[in-house]
């Protein structure tokens, strides 16, 4: 289950930002998910949503289509 969610430290390392900025990003992403009716966990974000929202998911999809 730990692979399904990213903690603050994971987000900070992935993006190369401070942990305080990573908290802001997690809060923003979780607010978006809550508006969609999805239950969130404070201080954690879905790894899948994180990658989709930060364009990593879109870049992976385009690799095979060229």
C-alpha cells in the first residue's frame, strides 16, 4: 500500500523542492481530489494522481504513440 501513496518527503525529492512546498502541492492535489468526491489522507497523495497531474503520465503515454 505504501507504493500507492506519496508522503511529503517523496514529493519533495521527486520535484527537488523543500518539504514545506511539497506540503502545499499535496494540499492542492488533495483539494482537487476531494472536489471529485474522493477521500484523501492528510500529508499523503495518490502516486497515480501525482504523476498524472504533473504531466509525467501524459509523457509516458506519448512515448509509445510516435
